[in-house]
């Protein structure tokens, strides 16, 4: 139910509600705190980007959402903006061994 709600919200533009639903899902099924250090290979694969928030690592996401600096439905890396809104088919590929994350837009 939480995942279905998150997917429905992510298809829209209500960033605060989407972030709130994401937090609820993480609280119900938390990832390992040290996932990137202990088993990054669990992230390997090609992932459909349903929704993303452009923010800075370590940044307080709630603050970014409230201030308007976080943007929904985009991937913003090094100034290259990739549309991740509904109807597009962006993919993010993770290869932990090669220490690579790449975005692809079809």
C-alpha cells in the first residue's frame, strides 16, 4: 500500500507529499544504514526513474522542499537536466564495482 501510494504521488508534482510518502516507506522498510559501504552491489542494475529530487548529498531534504530549491521529476547532475516526469522513460544504471552511475533517456 505504501509503495503504491508513493508511485501515484511520484507521477504528480506534489513534492512535499511525495517526500512524505517516501519517508513513510523508508520507515516501514528501512535500507541498511551502511548500504553504500557494506553491500553497494545490491544497487547494481538498471532502474526506471519514477521520481527524483535534485538536491545535495547531506542536505536537509525538508528544508530544500520548503525553500523551493529541490525540484521534482528531474535529475540534475553537473548542470545536465534530465526530464523524469511522467511519460518519459529515463533509466539510471548503477555499477558499484566500476563506481559508476549513469542516466539514460530513451
